[in-house]
């Protein structure tokens, strides 16, 4: 039906289009509804999002209005700017991660449907099909021009929003790389992950780690699904979304998505639809109501996976942020979590290696000092508190023949298991060399050879082995201290106060002038032994460099503090060690620290008996009588037979095979020691005497009748010694010393 007031022939096309627009304007809502029905049928997947659906209603109505305005006002002009809602929906598509191709398809499909609706109304205004044809042609041209212009603007808004999202994600990735994994601490790394990701990505982050990951020997396993909540952070105070608290142990239901993520190692995006909450999200109905009130709508489940091990699970939750997680968010979460997982695994491995190295080192260090009469000793060992790990510092107190004692402190370069194991090998070597009574410089020379052999045996990946060592021998009979250094700090000596008391008044503290040789492992350089006398009750303090020096403190300042503490050191050596550590190491040390404090004793002259002997076989009888008389004076008559036999054999060997001067010395301390010295450097040895041999049984008898025997060499010859245990009833004699 045609309207009578419209001329059917020669009507201007633009005027007709304007008239058509005015006719359709009251039907804007109807036209928009028809368009939405068409889009819903063609692209139903886009209407599952409530925000897109709501905005599409407004956008469609604005597009209809904009096209009608164009037809009515400027049908021959250029296309106007797209409505604001069109740009908003382009940005919303970008935030939802919907491909731009779907956006353009929905856009063109909608505008095509709109043109069809407008064309369908033209016959209602005129029966002039020529005019309808011309108007339709002009309408299509105007419509596609509008679509092209609008599409360009919408795609630009889409791309701008997409670029903004990418920049935000890159910024988040950059922040995560800088702030996550700065420490070798599992809990702190998880806290950093939760804190970073709740700033601009999720509203709640929860980090669960297999409980076995905290076991120093354990490895995370999907078969052991018990987990510990080690970190959680929310945009809301108090984390009302989570029923668990930090440190609580829990397990997810067997058929839940978290368990599937842990078992398969795959990440999942879970969208909460309707009012139903999975039990792994809300274990109780009341908690489910809380989460529904908060508006929880999407969760990311990302396993902590590193180096083939699944360590735990990270959950990202959104409720206050209206935009749900999408696949791009899942990829971003996987990237951030993978970095955090490596850091957590590094921390776990560090804990395991540190514990192993520390256990190894403490096993190798002396648990208690052997009872001896030369010195009273106290010691401390502190592992490094930084991420460097356990080092190779060690100390030792080794009883030697003739009532002497060896004091040792050393430091292997490096940290970790390799350093601890190297320390154990060097400590064993020092004890072996000490057992053959080497002079300090000779012992360090042999130890240097050991380190060089170790270097040849090691692979290049393990690094070059090197160490420092200070070896001192104290003789309570002569009160002489002999020591040599291989690249190690000299000891500190504290002379007793002038009043004769051990402590309680100001004491003289000094560091002896010790020639410091090269570190062990260089080879080809000599070491030098120095000797100095120590008054009774002197303190000898040996330590590694970690006690007095670190990155923030100069060595000289550390030594000054050390001397200040020792100037008024208490009587107790244990308290002295504690005061030194408190003054020099108020916090955990950056390097390992070994500390050994020894108070010297002097052997009572009444417990040492000496006899010079001529190089004459007839002197053997006199040596036997001398030994018998001394033992009688010491109340050890029951030891006379064995002692006289040992004296007889040792003196006979010295006269027959040694050189003058020859001396016999008996020492009473915790054991009875018989020593015979001569000027020869030839060492005796045990041999098997044949049936008709007239000699060769002397040392065998000595070895069988005494607890131990040996030879030590000095600058002026050698000493052959033999020790016997004291009878049980004579313990009071050793206590006097």
C-alpha cells in the first residue's frame, strides 16, 4: 500500500531515504530486537557472556539510530563516527579474548541484517520499483560505507585494548621475574608469587605444596596428595574466601579438578556457572554462600612443575574483577608459575643439599675433645646464614705423644657438599700426618701434596680445590708452641694477667708474628715453623676468617673487636666463645665460622723424669733402675716390670743403632709415657725375627706390652716413645696435672 502524499515518479532518492528513516524511527527497538535474534542464531557462543549480551542490546539500538540519522540528515555525506557502545563492545571482546575475526563477523552480520530490515520497509512507502531499486542501491552504498568506517574504529579500539592487555601482562611478567624467587626460601617464594599476582591479575591466589617437599630428603609426588597451604593473598582483608590458614595440611577430593591437575600436570580454567559450587571450591554450604555473595566466577588451576617433579598447585581466583579468566590468562599464569616453580625447586634442593652438607660436616667435626692434660679447649662451628650454603671450615684437637697436643683450624674454599666432603678428607689427612708426629711445616707440605692430588682427580666442573690451614703443637712440658700457617690467619694469644689469675683482670692480647705460607694446592712453596713460649693459663684463639671479616666489615676492625673481648675474657672458655660470637656476629654469618679457644696448662715438673745416657750398653741397667725408682716415687710400682722391659729395649736400640746424645724421659699424665731420644734420624721398624735370629724382637715386645708406640722426628734427631694406661686406682694422679 502506498501513501498518497508521496509521488511515485521522479522522487528524489535522498528525500525518499530520509522519509524512510523517519518512518522507521519509532521502530528502533523492534529493529534492534530482530537483529539480536539473528545474531543469537548465527553466533550463539558469543551470548554466553552476560556483559556482552547486555552491552549488545545498547550497541545494536545505537547502530540503528545512527544509520537512520545518516539516512535522514546526510544520506549523501560521509559515514559518521560509530556509537560509543560499539567501541566499548570492541574493547570488551578484546578483554574476553574473543578473536577479532568473530567480532568482525558479528559486526558485518548485524549491519547486513539491519540493511535488510530497512529495505523490507521501502515497498510500504512507494510502488515505484525503479525508485526502490535506486534507493536500495544508495542504501547499500551508504550502509557498507558506515560498516567499513565503524569496523575500522571498532577494530582499532579492539587492538588498542588488546595492546593494553599485552602491556599489562608483560608488566606483570616483568614484575614477577624481578620479585619472585629472590631468596632460597620455599615459603617466601610462594608469598612473593601470591603478592605479585593479586596486584593486577587475580583477586585471590593460593599456593599449596606437597607436604613431602619440606622433607629434606623427600620429593613431591602425585601419589602423595597431602598438601600444605604455604601462602595465600587476597584483595580482601583476612582472605575470607579461604577456609584454610597458612601452614594447614589438607587434601583435595579424589575426583576433583585440582587432583586431575596434579596427576596429569595440566592446567585448567574452571568457570563457575549458576549457583552450584564444586566441593573443592566450597567444602561447606555456608562457605559456598560466602563465595556466591562475593561473586566468584572463575578459577585457574596451575600445577607447580619443575625439572620433572610436580611440587604442588597454585589457584588463581576472580570475584571482584568482573572479567573472567580466559585462555590467555591461563597461559600467563602458567608462565609465571613455571618460573616460581623453578625457584621453589631451587629452594627445596638448596635445603636438601645444605642439610646434607651440614650433617656431613657436623659428623666430621669432633663432637667432643679427647681428654688430655695439655690444654683445656672449647669450640664453636656456625654454618653460613646466606644462600651460599655450608662451607668447609673445620677445627680439631689431636692428642700427640709426649703429653703434647695439636690444635688445627682450616678453611676449604667454596661451599656446599663438595667443600664439606673436601674438608672431611683434609681433616682425615691431618690426623694421619699428626699420628706420625710430623713438624708443622712438614705436615703442611704433605697436606699441600694431598690437595694437589685431589685437584688432579677432580673434574673441571667441580672447580679448583684449595684450602687454608693453621697447625699448632703445644708441649706442656716445655710450654713451647710450634706452629705453621698455609695461607691462614695467625692465632691470637692472650697472656694471663699480671696478678697470676687466669681471668678477671685485664690481659695482654697479641698476635704472634707468624710467617704465612701459600694456601694449600699451589705447590712448590715452603712453609715455616716458628716456636714461642706460652706461660701457663695462656689463651690460644684459632679461627677462620668468617669470624672477623665479611662484605661490610674490615678485617682490622674485626681483629680489634676480637682483642677487646679477649682483654677481659671470662674464666669459662664456653662463655668466652659465646662473647666472641655475640660481639663479632650479632646476626647469622655470611660465611662459615670455626672457632677454637684453648687454655694452656703446664705439666708438673714432678711428673717428668729425665736421664742422660752414654752410648754404652752398660748404661741399660742404670736406665732400668732409674725407671724403677721413678715409678716407686709416683706410686706405680705395679707397672715396673713392663716399664723396665720397654726402657731396656728402647735404650738398647738407641745405643746400638742411634747416635749420642741419648736421653731417657718418663712422663706421667693421663698415661705413662716412656721416651728415648737420640741424634740419629734413622727410624726403627717392626720385623719378623726368625727362629735362630739373636735380635729383632725388641720393638715387637714393646708393641705387645704397651698400648701404642711410635717415632717422631725433630731437627736434632728422633724420639721413640711408648705409652701405657695407668692402673684404675691411680686416676687421682692424672687429676693433679
